[in-house]
C-alpha cells in the first residue's frame, strides 16, 4: 500500500509540474497563482503545498526534471578525482547549451527562470535554492586550482566569476537571440567561446 501511495504522490507531483509549466508559459510566472495551478489540476492549494513551498520551489523542481541523462552523466563525472575538472565543466557547458538550442523543456524552463528573476521575492528564493549548484561550481574550480590546472594569476574567486559571466551571458543570448546574431554559426561560436574561456583560465 505504501508503495502505491508513493507512486500516486509522484504522479500528482508530475501533474502539478506539467500544469505549472503550461500556465507559466501561457500567462507568465508573475500572473499565475498557485490557486490557478491547483484548479487546473482539479486539486486544492493544499495539494500543492504538500509538494512545494511556493512558485520558486516549483521552478527549481522543473529545472531538475529537465536535466537530461547525458547532462547528469557529465555532472556526475565532475566530482571524479581522476577527471580533469576544467574539461568536464566545459563539456557540461557544451551539452547544456546544445540542449538549450533545441525546443526542449530545459529551454522553456530557463525562459521562465528569466521571468522569475524579475520578481524580487522569487529571485531571492531561487538564489537560495541554487546555492548547492553554486557551491558545486566552486568545488570544481577549487579542485582545478589544487591540481595546478588554473592559471597562476587566476584565483578560484576570479575563475568562478569568469565562468558565470561567460556561461550566463551566452545562455541569455541563446534564449533571446538578437537580430544581429541570428545569421551566426552558433555551434562554431560555441566551440570558439569554450576554447577561449579555457585558454583564459588554464595554467
């Protein structure tokens, strides 16, 4: 019986996330309430609060559920002491950007994240939820530093900031391409950007 209850709870959670993704995409994150999501699912708001504290938690869960097996495989390698942490981090970046170029759930979730970041109360909560991912990036670059793989003039703090500037800047360009960039060979630009970033931080 417990197993069935767990399976039903997971099914309810997936329905809530699918419905939230649809409504957020149609109405916008700011204009969608938890009550509207619950009504669309034929549930009460209490059913949502059983699974999620708020819209920020729902968005974070959407992001986690949009991670592909290939992305997860690479992220798992990042913690491998025998792997080159810079190579693995950049491979993960390549796969992430490639997935964004597709008409994928990840792309839609990232567009919604950009919306949510304009809402102060959601932005603050999403930052808190992403502390684990931020810590993971720092651990990767700290490992690179300890292995002597970072440039001698590059601190871990500088490498973290450089990575986020590089990663977030190009991510936003992929999500919101400008007319002046639409003609570009994006895959070639990917390669050149990654190679250039690696040259800037590697010893």
